[in-house]
C-alpha cells in the first residue's frame, strides 16, 4: 500500500461552456481525373498546398488534364495560409455543376457529409470535357444559374440539420456584355455567391480559390472587400473568359457587374494591387443575407444556439401558478444562450450585441414547446464614405 497522501482529481466539463465553432472549414468540388492519392468521388482533407500536392494534385496535374484543381487549392492557401482545413472532392469532367450540386446526386452532399457537416464555406468549379457546348443565356453558361438553384436547396437542407454552409460558384465563361449580363439581384439564392473574375487572361473559370481563401482567413463578420486586409497578391485580373484587364473596363461596366451582384476584383487609385469589390450573394439587397458576411454571422449563431438548447431537450421544467413557464426557467433559457453568443461572438467583435426574448405567457403545458426569439445586432459596413472637401478662410 502506498504512503498516506491527499489525492485531488480535477473535474472537467462542469461549466457547460460551448466550444468555439470552426468557422473557416472549407470545401472545394471540381472536375478532373483521379490522382495518385485521390480517386474520383473521394473526399480528402488537407491543411496545406504541400499536402494536396502529395496527393498528386500538382501544377502538372492541371496542365496534363486541362483542369484547375491545383490552381484553386494554390489560390486558397495563398490567402488562407497553411494550416487551414480544406476538403477536396473531384468528379469527372463530364459532370455539370448543377449535377454536382443536386442533393439527389450525393456528390457535393457527399463531401459535406464526409466532413461531418463541419464545412461552412464551399466552392464549386468546373472545367468541362471537350464535347461540352453550352447554349449561352444572359451572358453566362446556363449551368451556373442551374447550379445556384441547386446549391440554395442543398444549403437549406443542411441548415435545417444545423450544419449551415455558404457557397462560392464559378461564374464560368462570361460572354463579355455587361449590359445584358444576368442580374443576380433578381434571384433569391442567398446562400450562393457567384465569382466572375480570374487572374489569368481569357481563362473561362473564375478564381474561386481566392474568394474561398479570404473567407477562410476572415472572421465571420468580415466583408472580403475590406481594404485593410490587404491586396490579393495577383498581378492582373479579368472577368472570366475575357482578355481586357478589369481596370481597363469602363466605370459603367464595372458598376454594372457590381450592381448585378457578382464578386470580382477592383483597383483603387491610391493603392497597389487588387481588392474584392464586395461579398454579394445572389439575392436582392433587401434580403438580410444578401452578403456572405451577414450569412456567416447567422450561420454561426445557428450552430451555437443548437449546441446550447440541445442540452435542454425533454427536460422537466417548472410552471407558475397559472400554468405558464416559470420565471426562473425563462431567466435560465435567456442567460444560457446570451452568455454563449456574447462569449463566442460579441466578445470576438463579430457582432454588436444580442438580445433574447421569451414570452412569459406561453402556454407550454399545451404545446410542450418553448419559443425563443434571438435578435442579433450586426456590425455595419462603410461601403460609401461621403466627404465634403473645400477651402476655408479663417478670417471670414
């Protein structure tokens, strides 16, 4: 028997705190061929460009197979940085983006499930086979808009399962007329952003990896167009399928692409390099989630709320003398969620504040349901700064 002594065991998981959420876990689905370390239809997790290249996804892989998988991964890590989690899924080049995104086909859906529902941002791109000959409509490959509708449905499905995700879609093969380009602001796909730019002249594919990388690097409330985050590190930029640099387009053409809700890049007169124009989704400006940042904020709140209130399911709760929900229960329900949102979002400067409302007159004995209203006050974005500049005569 050992010598007499005092033994202390440290307890854990006693405070009921919710772990921080993984907001920057990213996914990428594209077309190509099998490589040494990844088969078609297989999902692989990497944390660096080097890990992806070890799977056989190298520069020569793109060149040999006429695809853009390596480039998208390279662009992602150029902005996200080594260590960020990326899930990769490759399908045959004959597969359309709308087929990839259709929940019934279990392609993109398989990737999201293979990652355990942890992917919060995901890009979809396609370099088609040589036989593909789209009939263009509204200046785009119609597969882009068909895919956007499928992505919205898939995103809604995963949100209902408390696994919310936002998508970046390749606005491939723009035909060049900004005046007749499809107006995404007339759509209702607020979980989908369409990228319409490339850093390779005449490339038919958008640089979705750059958008995904900046999203992964940013906190959820951050607009990817924030100038303070710095330029993108690319030497030239074009709209997809075009050879004219973006800065050489007319101001009205650039405004048209912006006003129609696409993500592209721009230059500022006083700065070197390129910056994102904004973080539009394919939805009207009146939609609360017409920006990726606003959507990512609410997605994080969804995840936290589910984690907090799942612990309360089927608990036996007190009522007052009128059969209404007890005041102590209300206080507990309010304080629990507010504490976690404040700790994981307000204190992280991702939102301005959160307010929790529970109607004390709820007839919980009849419904066996507690209705909670959660109101988040987001940050605002200085998209326009109006300055009046003139001379002043101090003697006047």
